[in-house]
C-alpha cells in the first residue's frame, strides 16, 4: 500500500471518528420521572408511551436519549428522595415530571404534594435542566372537595414556577372504558400512543434539534 493511500485512509478514519465523537457530544438526555402511568404498568415495557417517545426521537433524528426513571407506586415523597441520584447519574437536559397520582389515590395532604413537587422542580432547575410538568386527575369517587383542588394544583404550580404543563396526561382515555385496564386507573397498551400525543405538543417546543 502506497504512503499516499495510507494517508488517505487515515484521514478518512479520522473524519469518521471526529464526526462520531461530535454526535455523541451533542446527544442530550431526556429523563421521564414518574409513576406507573409512565412505567408501562400492566404491559411490556416497549409498549409504554415512554418507549414510543424514544422511538419517535430515533426516527425523527432528535439528538436525545430517553431514560425512563419511573417507578410504579411512587409518591412525590419517594420521588423527591430518589431524584438527586437520578439527576447525578444521568445529567439530563430535560425532565418530564409525572408524579402525584399516588398521593391523590392515598388522600395525602395537598400541601405536602405541592411542597414535594416544587422541591423537585427546584432540584431539576438547579441541575441545569428544563422541566415539563404532567398534570393528573384522580377518579371522581374521591369527592369534589379533594379531586377539584388536586387537579388545579398542577396548573397553579406550573404558573408559579413558570414551567410548561401537560394539563392531563391521559386526557381522552378514561372516557373510553375499553382503553382502560381493569383497575380503571391505568390505560391499556392500545392507548399508549394517545398518552404520547397528549405530551408531544408541550414537549416538542422544548426540544433542541
């Protein structure tokens, strides 16, 4: 092999290596930090809306890797305890915060729910990441004196902290019983694309191409 050919091959490999390194350096991390609604409860993980989001990122050539840090049964108290380690481990640029539903189902005080959510938002911002808050509703059998202020709380927090809000993560799904699992709380796999479509209009403006 001639020296000219060797130099040409070496230069080509160097360009490929630099391009690969640049692509890796530009990749951003999106952390979904939620409960069973985001943890693919009752279905295979790849059927959940977070996995569908990761697929959309890949096919749309968005420079994001999606990390699902959701845990079924998680409350805002548990999430607040877990969050610092997640932020330190993954160093996300964007976090979808989807917690509070289990607080509501357990009838926990709204003041505690708000304090925990605000503390998590502050931690995320202090890490340098943006926050997208996901709103939740709980079944009406808990009574309007609790369910109405519970739902309004998410909008109040979003306004106070000037962050974007998905008004209701599973909007349009509970009204169709065939799309809900037997517990009446979790959407089925067939409805996960609807969850993603509820999130996407509020998430897309935050993404950097």
